[in-house]
C-alpha cells in the first residue's frame, strides 16, 4: 500500500466504511469470546483490507502526510480535555453518519455490560459516553467548561482518596493558586494565567495515558521476548540520553509547529521510562509467584492478566509517576514547536529577560508539578479496597458520591454566582512586582529594615536568651546556631546601636579573649586525650563524653566572643546596607577570568585522539574490552561527526558544574543521612527541587549573575545537585545492618563507623548518584543554551527555526554519546565494586 501497489483496490468511503465497521465489530466480539487464532486472524484481515481499500488514493504515499494525519487523531482527546477544563463545547458537532451509528453501539455495549455485571464503573462509563454523544451529535447550545470550584473540589476528592487530607489540601491549593494568582486579563476575552494553566494540564492529561499505555505495551513485549529486549535497550539508552530539543526536531519536520505537535513530542519523550520500568517490573516477579500460577493451571493469557500484571502493579504505578513528571518537563520545553500554555508564556518571558513575570510563571509550573507528582505517588501507594459483604452503597462508593456532589453543587453555585465559575479580574493578584523589585534593587544598595529599640529590642533579647539557654541545657548545636542567627538579624535591623564600642581598645580585648579560649580548649583536649588513653571501659566512655562536652563549651564560647565582637564593633550610625548585585557580579568576573576562561581554552586544545584513548583505557581497566571499545567509539563519533570543538565547549561547562555539584552534594548528603530527622526534612526539600522544570533554574541564575557563563554554571549546579544528595543518602542508609552492628561491637565511634564502614560501602551508590548528576547536568547545559548559545546547545536550539534537522539530530546524538560514554564507565565500575563488596551476586 505504501508504494501504491493496491491503487486498483480503492473503494468509496460510503457505504464501505459502514460495512467494514460492522464486520470488524462482529469479528472483534467473536475473537474476544472465543480467543482463537482463527478469529484473531480474521479481525486482522478485515482491518488490513479496510485500511488498504479505503485509504488508497491517487496520490503517492507521503510520510509527512501520514504523520500529520496521525497527529490529527490527538485533536479529539485534546478537545475533550480542554473543553472540560477551559473552553467548553460548541458550537460544533460531528456528522450524524457514521458517528450516530458508532455512538449507538458504544452506549448500547456499555449499558449492556453495566446491566450484566451490575458495575458502577460501567454505569459511569455509559453515562459519560452518552453525554459525549449528546455533546457531539445534538449540539444546538454551548456547553460551558467546568467552573473552577468544581475542578478544585474534584482535585480535593482525588487527593483525599490517594493521600488523605494533606494531599487533598495540596491539590485544592494548586487550583486556588492557578485561579487567584496571576496578572488579570488586559482586555475581555484575553487569556489569563488560569487559561494557560488549564491548557498545560489538559496536554498532560492527554499525554500521560497514551505514553503509559504505549510504553507499557512495548515493555511487556520486551519482557516476554529476549531478542526484542536486546534490540530495545540500546535504543532506550540512546533516547533517554538525548537532550529534550532532539525530540522536537523530527516532530517539527514531519508534523509541523502546532499544539498537538508538542503533545506528540511529550508522548515520545515519556515512552522509554515507562517501557524500562515495565521490563524491570515483569522480570522482577519472584519465581515462586510464577510457579504458583503454573501449578494453578493458568494459560498464558491468564498468567499475564491474573498473575504477572497484579504482581508488577507497584512497579507499573511507579512508572506512571515517572511518565507524569517526564510529560510535565517536556510539555514546557515543547513550546518550541508550538505547545500552548504556561511553557510558551515562560519561553517568551525568558527570551525577553522578563525575570519577574518568568519567575511567577515558573512558580505556577512548580506548584502544578509538585501536585501531580504527589498524586501519582499516591496512586503508586494505593492498594485495592475490599469491603465486607453487605456494606451499604454509600460506603462502598463514597468517593464517587462525593465527586457527584461536588459537580452538582459546584454547577448550581456557578449558576447562582458568576465568581464561582470564573474568578473576577479584581480578585486576581500577581507577585511579579515583587520579583521585579528584587531584581531592580539587587542592582543598588538595599537598606534592610530599620527597627528602633524598645518594643522590638525586648523580644529579640528574650528570643536570644531562650535559644542560648536551650543550647546550654541540651548541648545541641542547632540552638546555638539559632541564638547566633537571631543576634545577626537584630544587628542587621539596627537594634543594637546602643552597644557600639570604639575599635580601640576593644578589638584587642576580643582578640585576646578568643586566643585564650583557643589555648584553653587545646590544653583541655590534650589532657582529656591523655586520660582516655589510660582508661578503659566505663572510664573511657566518660572521657569521650567529657571531650564532647568540652567541644560544645568551646564552640559556644567562641560563638559568644565572635557575636559580641561583631555586634559591638560593627554597629555604626547608618543603617545596614547590602549590595547583592555588586558581590555576585564581582564573583562572576573573578570566576570567569581566573577559572572558567582558562579551563575552556584548555578543553578546546584537547586532541580527539587523546580523549578517545583515555576513555578506552579507563574502560579497559574497569571491565575489559567491551566497555573500552564502546566508550572510545562514542567519543570518536563526536569527532568524526564534526562537532569536536562544540562538544568540548559544553564538556568544560559540564565538568566544572558537576565538580561543584559533587563538592556540595556529597558532603551535604552525608550530613543529612546521619539522623532520621535531617533526612526527613532534606527529602522534602529534594522532592520540591526535583519537580522544578529545567527552565525555572535559569531565572535565579540570570537574576544574580546576568547572561554569562557563570549563570549557566549556577543553573547546572542547582539542577544537578539533587541526585548527588539523594543517592548519597540512599547509599549510606542502605549499608547492611550486620556490618554496622559489627563495627559497633568492635568499639567504633560514630565518626569511625561513618568513615570506615558506611562510606566505603556506599561508594558504589554515590558513584551512581554522580552518574545521574552528570546526566542532569548535561541536559541542563543544553537548556541553558537558551540564555547563551554556544557549542552543541547552539546547534540544537538554532536548528528549530532553520529546520536544519539533519545536522541538529547528529548534534543530539553527539550529546547522547557524551552522556552514554560516561554512564557506561561509571555503571560498569559501580557493578564491579558492588560484586567485590558482596552487595550483589558475582
């Protein structure tokens, strides 16, 4: 058909389309009922003949026309979701034929299933299909979208079902934020922040089910067929190492620039993670479960639907969470090919350097991302609910009834009160002005608040006294830090002007006091160490406690001396001022002059042969010829493709940013992993930052460092530090308990246990975190090219308007080669080290 061999078979659409539909539905029904190969083959033959005869035209086959026709299929689900959330329905309708016939079959079939099974789900499905039929076929009126109060209520019910009242509150808060926060429309009919948020949400709601379904099917086939898995794994590795922009290039070529083109790019980007998780979930089912299914006499189909899929349920739901986050990240970047909504608005603000408005839009995207992330995580934790026999209907279907009450009550309220349908402009408020003020005042001296003494002085002194007392009583450093921070805040707002002392002779007094404290602490520590070496048993433990008490006392004394010295000697008559911009720009100039530019020049002079040999040698020493050849071949491809200097430019940015992320992230992760309370707080912060779309990290970087190389480095560090911290915590907290118990029994202190046991065992996981840090950093370097396009980022970004698709795709493969070569070496080393430590089987 594609090469026009079957032109002579062309049949007119009417009436043959109805013939094929009727015969096809009958064949599908028989195939579902009998489940035999003959009826499956008959159904396939009917669909094939129908396609060939009805789709054959006089024109030759055109791939672009085919893809654009497939893209049009997305218009219907997009119209449905956008109609529900924002635009309503009408004035449009489908033709009576063949849609009247199709809807009659659908409504009749769903109604018959609802009657036979007495199923609430099928009853709701019948009502929805019937409502769609009425809307689509008999549309003499305009059906408005759901009011914001109804959407907020439905989100609240879903949140309550998936995560309790906290998630319900977060979900309702997201809708309230989208409704009330944002600049009002400048004229009647113009889009508001609510409209753009709902457009983005509708795109995500369409993309997630399609990507999850396609990825699940692909992963299921690969999990069952070893050859298919071997064929797909390299492809998925390549696509997951692609920069986001690479997915947009073929979409722009074959489909064009439109809203649905961006949705297709989003679906394509989210399919590989779902397929990979499905493969892991199906293959990770325990052999005992499979054997139980075989002993129970399950057929292959029963084994899949009754055993394997239920056993892999948690993994599949985790995959859906990944699909949600990938879709939300990509739907923002897909604004390059015309996706409407918040992403397009954010892109316009970013290219125009409107930092205040861009930050406000970025926060709206973050709120949506956090909400959808928590909802999908709640879906992953959801377990089936089994009610005892005889439970009343309202208890068995409480959430369905609550949703119905929300819809009915919200619609009635919207009919009686216009503000319940759409928030009036006078109620909307935006915080764009605050961010613009922050940016503008960051360029000049910022005089912090001046508070006179009296009623403000007493609360501050009381708070400092309480924090100091709690620090001394509990010997906790956090209270000591709190007291010092309160003193610093009080000084910054001029509360301690009356304490001003002349520099001489008081500076010598404070210096002498500090030296005395240092000498006393050193001598006392030496004495206690000597005593501990002579004592054993309980006396040794007493000496250890005495050293810890001495350390805290010395730290508290030094904190008091430094705080008093700073407050009394630095207090002047003028209010405290601080020029943020001067400091950040000065730091940027020094960093670029002394570090970044020399480092860039050094990387640009690296010969490609030398780097190929380096990667090959490292791969060979790690695990032999295979990783050596693969890593060296990927680096060689970059040079042979003609992108060497561009790759080295981005490679230097990636190297320096990842180094900073590791220096910050790994120690911070070690600190957070030491106590459960720190870990709980840090995990919340990490979840918050990990839901940020990549664009958002650019705004604080531009705000403080301007459009520069330093801004790119800062944005990459902010984005890439999260996996370094998370994997470090994971590695330390998952050290086998017997090893920790053995070190404790051997008399190790907490510090010795950390450095001698936990960290060596956690190194493989920390290296995997560094691997993820590199991948996150590589993607962020490409996105940061939006503010300063150089290297491979320029090839990708400038290819969008020029449609230089071939060169841009090769550049995307070059970026993927950088990531995959590093990923290969680190993953091979990590697996080898885990086998050496006995963490996995050799």
